[in-house]
C-alpha cells in the first residue's frame, strides 16, 4: 500500500496546507477568476475560474482552449 497525506500533497504540488482540490468552493468564490489576467498568458488549472479538483481542472482547460481558439 502507498499512503499520501496532506503533507505529501503539499510536498509534490506546493498546494497550501496540502489542499487536494485547490481552493474551497464557497459561494463568494464561485465563478470568480482568481488570477490576474496577463496578455497572451493563459491559465488552465483547478485554481482558476470555476470548479476544483480533476473535473474543475479539465473544464478550465476546455474554457482556456475555447477562449484561445475564439480569438483566432
């Protein structure tokens, strides 16, 4: 067996306090873009826009790709 704790997650991902699913999804944060936008720099992760964890990261990747393609 292999066991991982919040300290393991923090070590490998640098997520604060070993947060497994990134930021907490509170009503105040829902739908917010948490990272300042910089021209021609795109973010796609569980820490941006909506959602958290694997599903949130995947959906944010989709939204980022869609935004890039829409600009073309």
